[in-house]
């Protein structure tokens, strides 16, 4: 049975780029937000879902844009850290068996993004090897790999292939793509709501200072899994952070931008 995905989008159109990273294709922030949001809406076609928009000091123009869609708006003057916590508070109200997707407003998605993700979520028991197939090679895993909670990071960050970041990774193949174990994500991640509630203390803590480095170190298993989650990313990625220096490779993002640009 297909799960319900609850999209919690965090948006602010005041700041062009949090770290002053250049935007691709000369896009201004408001145009970028619109294009990225349209891509999410189309990718969700046919997938059970809800969308909540956490609007941080959002302009009237962007408020009117989002109100065209079937979304729940939460307005406030949050700031970066408090807007993260507001998203987490919303997630705590969701049913345990559903999935929650925390996503920032500058992530562009492919049309098939949720088709591929939904397939993996529904069929992951088939795609992830059982204990007797893997622990003979990886002795540090404390229990069957398929028992570890899954956290999905839809982009495939190009900088993770640089020599200083290379590491051994588990690999899985699904109907549509490969999936690679990763040890680092931003705050744009999706997981079952029960997984979020299980790790909520860690995740809330990382919102102070928006510390995605600590989030990754505390939450994702490397060779030493312990009680941590299995973080994975699709290859090729089904989303990209719209910063010019870290865009997901092997996808024609320029054509996807054109697809979701206003007529």
C-alpha cells in the first residue's frame, strides 16, 4: 500500500542565498522558489500527500503564489533556526506510519522524484539485503541492515565525490535506479514519521545553529552502525540544491527549470 507523504516546506524570500552561494541560470530567489515548488507539486501527482508551507517573513507576492495551491500555510517571523523547529513541531502531529519530507525552498525535483522514492519506500524489504547476506562481510553491523530506519536524501551532492569525502558505501538497486549509502545530508530529508519521533531529541538539538554536520554525525551509520539510521541517496539524484557548486550531476537541470518556468 502506498504511504502518505507529508511535505513540510520551509521558505523565506528575504535572503537570496544563506551562504552567498551563486544561483544557477541567473535565477532570482522568488523565481527560484516558484520553479522548485512547481516541480514538487508535479512530482507528487498520483501520490497521497499533504503540503505544509512554513512561511518565514514571506512577502505578499509569494504568499499569493502558494495560496493558489492546496497547502496549509503557517506564517511567522521565525528566523532560520526557529523555522526548522516549527517544521519539526508539525511533524510531531503526523501519523507514525506516514512519511515526512522536510524540504527547503531551493531544491528542484525531477518529474519522477516521488515515483522513484515511493517505489523504494514500498519495496525496501526486497531491495535491502537480509542479515545473512551482509553481516558475513561487515562484522560491525549490530543487527540486520534492513532493520535500520531509512532516511532519504533526494539529491546526489557532487562534492561528496571529491577525494576528501570518499568513503565505503553500501549500494542497493531498485526498479528505477541505484541507491547509495551516505553519511552526510542537509536538512532536506525524508523519513517515516515514527523514525522522526524516535530521533526527535537529536534532530531538535541540531536546529540550534542549523547544524547539519552534527545531524549527520549523530544520526547516520557508517561502518559502525550501532543504533543509527541508514541514510541513502538515489543515483542519479532526483533533486538538486540550487547552488551552482553542488548541483546533482547527470541530470539536465536547465531543461527542468524551463519546464517549470512561468509561460
